[in-house]
């Protein structure tokens, strides 16, 4: 009995000290990644509504396909449907966690497939408040992590972690992620720019579970605190397991995507 | 004609369970203002032009088959040669997994450079449309495409040749004397019915994208021969040679830099020449933490034929800057200049575009030619600096 008590006394502090905030942060990110592994492939239609600070709106529509790639970033194909002048314009991206993505752009009027420099991860996606890096697949290696605290967002228990982009061309110094304790999906992400000033907040709403496992937000709202602009990204017709293979994500796929 | 009847029949026979079928297209109103008085009778200081290009697309069999039809018509106020009709696309597509078949009238783009497209030889240039040589005429073709992990292979059979379009006597930006395409001559005995062939292999390895191609058939760029037409007027007659052309295009992505090379070697029965374009494109993303991107482009253009080349680019330097605003209107401005290092002839181009409403886009284009020499073939456009506005309505 005494030995056990002694053991507990000795063990307890070492248990507490064993995990640093960095380790706890990484553990949460790893668990989120584990729960979101194995989805295979996905397709969806999306509508993006851009709001400027005068309340004017403009709309984008596109359809997307993505393929899960184990041990690397995912492959994705985005095809624009609206506005009409960009209809048929398509992006093919091979995401990588720390090295630059491979990215090709298809210009339908010229029938031209153009390899583009992918250091534009921080650039705005189609004039919206989303940057390319906000929309690309979230790999563990993309960030280092730090657990901050437990908190509540709209009555739900969350784990707050701070993460630091490892990619040198990222537009952010750091991000605060409010991870839902049950879903292990973010409810809110606060972005700080390279100068560490408050930049944007992303709200993720209307989560729905697919295949009894994978949670996907139905609405993502990005608010830019520096410009007063915001963008709503609305996901529709999300469908998993479409039988896509890497052959559906080749350069030639851009030309036949409509 | 039989070819197209067969195609339409094919398309109709296959119209089981049509999955997607849609109309789209564009109508564009263009206005050109010339800075100087015209040099030739019949030319004018301004011009209004309307173009219409509807598109019909239908697909079936799980998108494994499709048909695209896109006619194009332009009505030009001043130049009856610029008023023209073309079928840009009438293309039947069939996917057999790794194999693909395209048959009908279509368009294909090859290459990586910005200033000119040396290796891009499948389609004829619709030159009355734009001086940037990027508008193309529909090309009759049968194209087999094989896509493998080791690269893409494309085979083309091209039945029927399209003549390059040229401005008529009343059009600005023309040669002197003007080019009379109706008197075109050919090296081939089959004239414009010569069947051309092409093959291309392309692949991506890591940061490299490259393509190797070979073409045998009628040259897309004619030699221009001085002559007198039926009514005794001096004209230039296009002569289309037969040629073998091998092309190479390579692009390397390295951080913010794109490095580019396009090279061709061509052989006709009386000549042998090479040409290349090489340069870079550098993109500065988010200038001073803004959402603005600045792209800087520089290319060197060389042709072994020198002044005898039927293109103006034999020893030229192109410099360009592209400003992308990344705003909701997708505003972009491109400024470019091409300098002939020998003659010092120079051209300046400004292209800008922005979306006015969800359906209307405004394009602005300006060109200025400077230092044109008296003995130069471009001396005839010395007064043709222009500013052009185009409103495009998307259906």
C-alpha cells in the first residue's frame, strides 16, 4: 500500500510534466488527423459569396473533387462555373505539407494548361477572403502546435490550440484553433498576419457527419478584420467514395473537367 | 463534308441517356480608335465590331462521351475581311479509359512562352481577330490521346488546311500592298486538302513540364509573294510550303520563378531553319502585404532566318509586367514591349480587364508602334497605333 502511494506520489507529477503544451497540441492535431483519415475521395459543389464593407455581394460557383493521398497532401481539382467569364477555368493542385504545391491552371478560351508558381499559397482565392492555404488539405506537418486551454464556443466544449505554419511563404504568423472536443473539427480559427496582428476569423458551421465518421462543415464564414470584408463558402452535394483514382487528377483531366 | 455527316450521325446515334446539356456563349461589342489618319484609301480612324459565339455542350455515358459545338461570327464596320464566320469547335469526344478520341473541329494549344507560340502549330491563326496571334481558327482533326504514368502521347490526323486570315484593303494594321488570301498558293499538289500529321509526347517530372512534338504538313505561316491580281492591283499572295517541324517546350518551376524554353527546327524542300523563345516569369505575390501580385516577364526571341523570316521576331527582346489585383472584379493589367535588337523597331502593348457585373466584362487594349523603318515590312502600320474597348456579355 505504501509502495503504491509512493508510486502515485512519484508518478503523478511526472505524468503532468511528461506532456508539454507542445506535445498536447500535437496530440490533438494528430487525433484530428487520425479521425479524418480514410475518407478516400470526395466531390462537392460550392458557392462563394463575397461581401465588401459597403454590403455589396458577388458570387462564385464551382465544383470540386479531391483525392486523399496517404503520407502526402491531397490532390484536388476545382472547376469554376460562375461568373460565366471564368466558366471552365480549372485548378489542379497536388498539395504537399512543407514543400510548395504543384499547381496547374487551365484556361478554356486558349485551351491552355499552364503550370503556375505555387508560392501563392497566401494569395486570395478568386478575390475572396480565403487564401489558397486556407482551402488546401490540412496535414500535420504543415504546423507546429501548442495547447492553450479548454474553452467553450457557442456552448460546445473546445480545445484551444495555437499553431504555427512551417511553410515559409505562409501569410500567417500563427493561428488559434478552437477544436470541438467531440468532433475533433474546428469551430473557429483566428488568423494572425506575418506581423502578428489580428487578421481574419473563420467560423465553421452546420457540420454534418458522412459515412458515420467524417465531419464536414456546410458553411464556412471568413471575416477579414483589417478590411471589413467577408466571404461565405457554402458546401453542397458533398459525396464520398466516388471511385476516383489518381488518373482523375492528371493534367489532361483539367481539359475535360466541366 | 462526309466527315461531318458521319460525325453528326455518330453523335445522334449515341444520344442515349443525355446527362448534361447546356447552352452558353458570349456576345462582344468592340470599338477601335486609331490615333493617326489612315494611310490607305478605304481605311477609317475608328471602327465598331460585333462578335457572337454561342456554345452548345452535351455529354452522356457518364461524361465518357461529349459533343461541343461552337460557331463564331464577327461583323466588322470597316473591313469586310474581318467580318467572318468560323466553326471554332464541332468536337466529338470519347473516353476509353487511358485512351481518348477526339474527332471533328477543335483547338489544341502547345507551349509555355508568353510572347509568341512557336511550337503551337495545330491550329491556324485567325489574324484579323487580334495581333497577339492567340485567336485560332477551328481545325478539322482526329486526335488519339494516350495517358500513362510515363507521360501523354497524342496523335493527330489533320484533314483539311485552314488559310490564315488577313485584313482586307479597308482594314487597318495591314501590309502594303494588302494580302489577297483568295489567290493563296501551295507547295502541295493537293493544295488546301493536304492531310497533315502530328505527334506529341509530354510529361511532368517533379518541377519540370516538357513536350516534344513533330509535325508534317502545310506550314501555318505563309511566305508573302508580291503579285498583281486579276483587276491589275498590286497584292501580296500567301504561299504555303510543306514542312517537317520538330518542336520542344520545357518549363521549370522554381519558387517564384518559371523558366521557359520553346524551340523549333523546320525543314522545307528549299530551306532549313530553327527558332527559339526563352525567358522567365517571376511572380511577386502580395506586394507589401497587399493582395496585389506583380508578375515580371522577359523573353528573348530568335530565328536563324534573320530578316528573311516571315515573322517579325528574329532577334527581339520582350519585357512585360502583369499586375493582378485579386479583387472581386478580377482586375488585371498587362504591359508589354517587344524590341527588335537590330532595327530598334518597337511595339508597346497594354491589356487590361475587369468584371463590371457578373455577366459583363470590360477589356481594354492599346498598341503603339515606334521607330518603324522605311524598308521594314511593318512600315505600313506606322499610323495604326490604337486604343480598343471591348464589352463582353456572357450568356
